């Protein structure tokens, strides 16, 4: 005699990957981390745009002067919109996901400018480029966290 299983009757929690679940214990820690990261990005942005060009070493001045306004603007969108998205995450607001998506678009445009603008790219060191890539990766991670949180029903 063979054993018969009614697979439709069996339901495993893993089958519904995006079912609403209780808020994870690490949610607040991750949201605060996102807020700190985006705040740090805002501070770095302000330091960059308010820098005294005449006091910079020649190599830094060359990089600063090679940066088109749209690249700085894309970074502004990345960090300031990202800061707003991180606040929305902390408040568990559903707009966190689209706001973080916009921040990610800014981050990708910024990275594209750093790589695509020849004069700017030629003034950057490998470590400068690595830092930019890590910053974009962390922005993507925060967007993913916002999306994951919405899918789980943690933000409304």
C-alpha cells in the first residue's frame, strides 16, 4: 500500500515567501543604520560642496573642477532623498520604498558620472572609486531593505 499525500492540503510557511510576518527584531537596528549611513552621506556631500577649492592640493582641485554639476546633483538626490527614505523606514511608512528607489537612481547616476566623465575619472584614485561603489551598494541594500519590509508588511 502506497502512502498518499494531498499536497494541496499541506501548507508550509516557506511556500508564501511574502506573507505578512511580525516585524523582525532587527528592523529598528537596520533602520537606524540606514539613517546613520544616509546622514553621513549628507555630511560628506556638504563638506564636498562647501569646500574651499583654493585650499585644496592640486590633485584634489583638479578632481573637484572636473566634476560636472549634474554629477554633484545626482549625489545630492542620492543622499538627501535617501535620508528622507531612511526616516520613512524608521517611521514604518510605505513611502520608504519608492523614496529609496529614487535615492538609488541618484546613486547610480552619480556613479555613472564618476566613471563616465573622462576628466573626472582620470583624477580619481582606485580607492576613491571603490568607496563610491561601496556607497552605491549600501544604498541598494537600504532600498532592498525597504522593499523587503513592505513585502513583509512591516511598513504601511
